[in-house]
């Protein structure tokens, strides 16, 4: 992470933003800490247990979040520790919520690092470590399970390091491709590389106050839409598609649901906009705004080219419901993920059939394969905990005098890693006006959501700390 931080130094020098010394200092501090831990790692031996793996993943994300704060601290660009923690965690968890009221006034080197944190967090820090440092692969399978809910290991290759390598090749390749497309379409190289990072990470940080809406050009917005969609696909399925296994790609049940939701929701939003006469700028732009906002929220990217909260109450509610969907498991998107919704819906419908036929064994299937009962139990518990945390968060935030719509929106946005919310934290607003305690609380919820609840919550259970 310290070495990636150093890539912002030439950017700062070229852009003459004056923050290169802060980036150098941050990089050296991070590398020094990392080198010390790395040296200690090579003097130990053994294999990680499941308990140790979960703690390692949680502790790694906390440490990387703290490391991410260094450029903000050394540049002195943010006012308080609450702001610094919020912005850093929002970046590393690819949430995309910001406290920056005037993004364009910030140093370019710092904004580059801000985008880089999302790119790192998009594929996952542990996966990054397994791909780049194979000598640290001891206990790799346990780390992979702790950080990723998607069943990737069964769909590409049994070796975790091999999985990591191919996923990062795809990730790097798509990032480079989008950068070239945006640059050729007329976006400057600096903005192009920042938006390539945050699009592939489904993070949503932008270098402009108006987000992607700053470039009202189909040649820029449609490629971003396309790569947001691709980033919302399970990376193991993308691997199948890129390796020529197109039939397996097309037959994937989650991908089909994902495509149907994108098409159906875009058609619904576009139709409602037309009914309410939001087509003053023409049919193409109205369709593009509908498609862009649906894709951005469904993939939890959080970019904006329009303010969906200013359309109609019905559309605002539709977008809020999308907060809790997410794209495919094993993608860089956040939220609950479509796989969980699909299996929960299937199990619910089959339960009616089991009532009629109590002696029948009726399994739930996904892609033609029977889903284990343990998996279904895990999904049901996940959804219940998600609801409980949402309610708890809303109750907690309500003590700070925040209105109900904004309260509901920011808690739902944080735990699902969306970015923009509702009320005073909508797509055209920011989080700067909230109290420091609220910002830190939301940062914790972002981390909870990014690690899909269990990895964090298990640390706080008494069972975790018992030796047997």
C-alpha cells in the first residue's frame, strides 16, 4: 500500500499541486510499518486457523484504513479526525460518500490517492496481497473465505493464488481499457485515470463537484455505464466470458437476474420520467440519465449525472430500495448481493410447496446445483442481522436530531456501501454537515458492509475468544 501511495508523487509533480512531500512522507511511513510486519512474518511459521484468519482480515482492513488517512493528515486538507476517518474509510470500502464540499479545490495528488484507495479496496486488500506477494500465501484459503462471500474457488481454480492472479489480470486490464477509452473520448488523462480507478472499484469518487455529470457527453458516460455493469458481474463469471466460455457466462443464473433487473429498472425509471415530463432535454438524454442512475446505484458505484431525489417521491423510493440489492456476488459491488436475494426468494416459494408436501425433500438449486442447508441458514441470518443493524443505526442516528429521511438514507447507504443517500445527503450533497460522532459511526458501518457483516461481528462474540 505504501508503494501504491508513492505513485501519487509523480502525479502531484506533473499537476504542480504541491502535496508531493506529504505523499512521500505518507508512503515512507506506510512502507516502514509494512516492512517491519513483513520481516516479523518471515520469522514465524505455521498455518492460520479460521479464527486467526477472520481476525487477520479485520485487523488488516483497520490498519489499511488508518494508513489511508496519512495523506489527509500530512496535507492538512481536512478539518477534523472524524472527517479524515470518514473519507479514508469511505475510500477503502469503496462507499464513495464524501465530506469534501469543494472537491475541485483539493490538491490533485491527494485526489489521486483518494481514488487509488477505492481501486485497492475494490478487489480487496487480502486478495491484492495474495496476488502480489505469493510468499505470503500461508493460510491464503482461510483469508480468502474470510473476505469473500462469493463461491469463487469452485468456479475457477482450486488454488487461491491462481484465482487471485487471474482476477487481478482482469481487474488491471479493464482499468487500463477504460482509461484509454475515456482519454480518447476527451477526458483529460488525470480525470481519466481517477475515474477508471473508481469505476472498476464501483466506488464513485470523482475529481469534480458534479461527479460524472460534469461531462455531459454520451462518449464518456456510456463507457462508464458499460464498465460499471461489467464490474457488477461476478469476476469468476467474467473470467469464463473472457476465456471464451460464453455459453457458461450466458447460462449463469445470477447474471441473467442482474441483466433483467438492469433492463427492467431502467425501463421503469425512464417511463416514469417520461410520464412526469422530464424529457425536456430529449429522449436520448432522459434514457441515459435513467440508465446511468440505475446502474450506479444497483452496482453501488455512487456516481451521479442527475439528482434522483429531485425527480418524484416514487422514484426516490425505487432508488432507495435499490440500495439493498447490489449486483453479483464475487464482484466489486457492495450491498446484500443478488445471490442472496435469489436464494432467499427461491427458498420462500419452495416453502409453500413443502407445506403441501411435508414429506417431500425439495432442495433449493442455483445454476442446477443443490444449495446446502447451511448456506440457506447463513443467508437468512445475514438478512436478519442486516435488518437489525439498519434499525439500530437509524435509532442511534436519531439522537443527533437528523431528519427521518436523511437518517434512513445515510444508514442504508453506509452499510450497503452506496455513497449518495437521501435528504440532505443526496447525490448533489455531501456528509460534511453531520456531527463527528455520526461520521465515525457511519465509517464503522461502511467497514461492516464491505466485509459483509460476519467477518467483523464474529470478532465481538464471546465464542471467538474462547480457546476451545
